[in-house]
C-alpha cells in the first residue's frame, strides 16, 4: 500500500460502523462517516474556481471564489469537475513550482475537522503547508513566497485574528500570515471551519455546508505516490526557508514502519494528537482518540486507551502527579527528545511497555528501542536497530546518515535527497545505533528544535546589544533544555526593551527563558570564535 488516503478509505469500506475517531469531547465518528466527509471535501477542493458549488457563504458569490490582487486564469468553461486541484499551481509558477502540488496553507487546530481536511486536501492533490503561529513576519513572508499556496484552509476565528483583530493578536504573541491574502498578487481559494466571522473572505467554502453534500469515492489512483503531500519547515533564513518536502509515498512508508513495530489492530485505542501515530491507527482499523486538553491520565482512563505518545519532559510532569497509568494502556511511545534514565524508570514502573523512537522530520521513524534496553546499555544513548528498509552509514567524522523509502523527497527548491545527514554523532554496536551526542548546536525544548543561528544576528542588531548568543542548558531530571540568551550590552542597554522587541524577530517556541548580560563571551582558537561549551558553563554558574 503506497497511499495513505486509499488505505484509510479501504478500512472504511470494510468496517463502516467501527469507531474511527473520538474527538476531544468524547464524541465518536465512524469509519463510514469519516470517509463520507473526506470525499465531500475532496470533491469540493478538486473543482475549479469557476465552478459554482454548494458551501459558499450566504450567497455572496460562487463558492471557492479566488481572492488576491491577481486575476485567475479562468481557462475553458465547464472543465471536468474531478480535475486535480494541483493544475492551478501551473498557472503561476514560482519558487518550488513543479515540485509540489497546489499548496494548501493549513491553520486548523488538532481535531476531527483537521483530520478530515488534511486527508481531503491530500486526496485532491494538494500539498499541506502548516501556518505556524508565532513566526517572525519576514520568515512567514519567505515561506509563503516559497510555497505559493493556492488554498487557505483555516478556522474562521483565525481569519479574524489575522485580519480585523490582527493588532490584538500580535499583542498576545500570536503572529499569523494574512490568511485572506497570504501572498499578495497570488490568487487563492478559501475553506473555513466554524461560523462566518469578520475577516472570512466573500465566497469562502464553509466546511459544515460541504458536509451536507455527498460525493462518490475519489479516484486517488491517478495521483502519483511521488506527489508532494506536505511541506514541513524546520529551519532556514528569510532568504532561503528550509522546507522538508514529503510525498504521499514517503509518508506512507513511514507509517508502515510505525505499524511494523508498534502493534495495532481493531479494538485498540490510540490516544494522541500526533498524525504519525493517529494515521497508522486508522490504517489498522483501530480508533484514534484525540486529547481534550484535560489531565492525560484521566483521559487515558476514560477512553480506555491502549496506546499513547508523550514527550519526555511532559511525561516527567505527569508521572510525578500520577505514578501509575491506567491498566488498559499497553504501549507508551516516547519521542521528540532524549529521555533521561529517571524518566524511563518511572515510565516502566507506571505499567505499559515503553518504546523510545528515534526520528527526524526528514525521516520518520529511524529506530526504536525499549526503555529496558536503553537502561541496560552502559555507554551512549541506545537508539535501537535501524528499522526494516532504513539505511544507515557513519561518516568519517562520526555523523550518522540515513536513507530509505520513508526519506523526504527533497528540501524545497533543492535536488532530490538520496540520504540525509542527521547532525548526530553515533556508532553501530552489534547492529544497533548508539547516539553519542549532537554535532550541531541545536537546542531541544518542549519537543521543539531551536536553531540559535537563525536569530542571533537579528538580536545583535537591536539597540543596546553588541553581541548575542543563545545556548541551551539541559535539565538532568527531565532532559529538556532551558534556553538562555547571553548578550554583551552597550551603554543604552535596557532588558525590558529587549524582551519587548524579541517576539518580533524570534519565533515563539525559541523565546529565551532567561537573559544574561555579560561583559564578554568566552572565545577559542586563532579566529577567536565563540566557545559555546564555555559559554554554557558560564551562564549555568550564574543561574
């Protein structure tokens, strides 16, 4: 099976009445209803903008009306309504043209609507581009220029917060692209969830109205497994955003790897908001339970969950409050950051089988090891044996390189990938990977990758700052990292002004926990380069 959507719809065809999804409020959605909703939205998104379809707002114009400063090339009338939506992307070539389908700027919070819309967009030939709140404006603009979205799929409230209430949202630290017109001069179509609110464009499709219609099963076989399904931005600069381009085939291969080592089947309940675990549940005929924002242990018990996922730092907090997890829970998957030994021990004592996943955005997953195996390994962090079909090699400098069918197709605007440098130093012992450390200076906090070099030049350019450096200090109890901004101040330095200026140039997940003014930075070598290791020691002593 080389396609995600086909696999889920096949499951729906076999057992339409089985519960597919439980939403955050505990409401159930069957596989049959999931398939019906995906088909209805897919059919609407595959129609061309000149086609009049149900679902527009209050008769304000044809549903799916194109907005933006440029007029769309309307083409011949009465085109095949089943045409691939990615055909529109050919009308306005630009950076990345020819390597991704019609970009779908996606701003819907995790939930049933998000699952339906994401599956439908991919089934229609679209490429998901997540609208990350909290990004600096220049970074947002660069990402929009690189992906040139042809669709915006968003909650109506976010249209309001990115339009009429943009000033209020900015003051609250929420930075969003202008969802009405994310790339001026480039036409887009709109689909929103929730009621109409100020800021929602005229003629935008409304999800609830689309779901009142029905559509036949989509013929997704015409869309190649090499079609881009998602662009996931990991780092980069405003001049060259670093977008990881995953195809339908690479994502399906990654899901198959998860299923091969993470036993799933009908009757299992997977409690997570992670797509790469929720989708395997649907493919296996299990139930995907979406968190409702309450206490995790209480939700696991109420849903009778058999599988769940946690970031080590979050699990540490949970187990300090609730040392024992519900007896129905058989598997606990850890990922996003290394788990300290103390967290692993408490997780084992909590009851379920604990598995730790080694993965990266470009290759999901790479290896999996049990908590007991990791604790028994004396030196380094045991990652486990590479999963079936995953290729690994260790370069001369000790860096781990990975390849395989689950590998992302490319970085946006770059040549196809044959393998990926992980940035990690590792060795192979008896066929198993052992992590020795990170090659680069990336910081991990709360499961988010933070790249200091992306922000330091802009911070150094602020008034009162001569030089800036960001370092992470690992918490030995949780494995999470405190983010510390060290600055060399000038005469007009004011920390309050600095903190107020940071949200405009630093992504929200990378904002520092602490600011440390120093007289000078430690340096090394003939070039007097910044010695980050020494800087970490220095700011640690000042905590």
